C-alpha cells in the first residue's frame, strides 16, 4: 500500500497497546472522544510501526476499564496479537459523521502550528486533554531547549475567546493568550 496517498483518507483513532486473553484480542488506547467509532463488522486499518497498513474486519468491540478490547478477523491467537502491539488504528474519514461548522476532529488539530495574534510561534499542538468543560491544547516547541521538564509546553484552553482561528488547510492556529500564559 502506498503509505502517504492511501492513508491520507484515513483518520487515526487509536493504538494497540497490548493483548487480552489467548484468542487474539487486542487492547486499544482510543484517541477518539467516543468508543462508538470502533464498530463491529466494519473495516479498520492497522498501521504497523514500519508504516505499512493492512485492512482487517472487526469481529467485536468491548469497553474494558479505561481501554477498548478489539477482536479482529484473522487474529486468532495471543502470539498473532502480540505482533500488532504498537500499531496505530485508522478508519476511513468518509465513515465519520459530518461535523458542524467550527468543530474539528482531534486528529485534524494535533500537529497544527500555533501562533499568537502577534504572529509569535508558540509550537505545535502535541495532544489534547479533555477536561469536561472544555478541551485543552498541549502546545510544545521542540526547538526550545530547557532544563526544566515541560518548560517548552503551553496549555491553551480550547475556548472561542482564546482560539481566534483554526486553518486546517494551512495547518495553523491563531490564539489570543489570556494573561498569565
């Protein structure tokens, strides 16, 4: 499979982090807000650490504590499942519901370059924290060296008063930082 062109139409929704039992079930750390994106009898792409992707049919999906248990057709033993640990899971973007104007999938936000309204580069969105009331963008500047842990990290609340513009096409975000950030 062509790595870039093929996977461009897919959305990263999780990562295989372990196995469960002896029958090939995998443990998945979900990147999706809701586990409902993992669906039985649908196809999912398993992208190995080397970058190649292979389609699997999903047998079943179950929530288990804070992770998702996933059974893939053809993965029938613990040893087979172990070879998938570290792989990323992707689904076709076209299978997702359309979003309302001004809302985005997390995978579209992660990686954006973040600038202040004064055009100062702050870093890239590394991850997103769901807090309940609003999400928080974790922005890191890899070029900024510091002896303090997380000193190159800024936490930006995902609020309309702070995030002035999200430009997915140009992969950038403009923010008006509150006092103290």
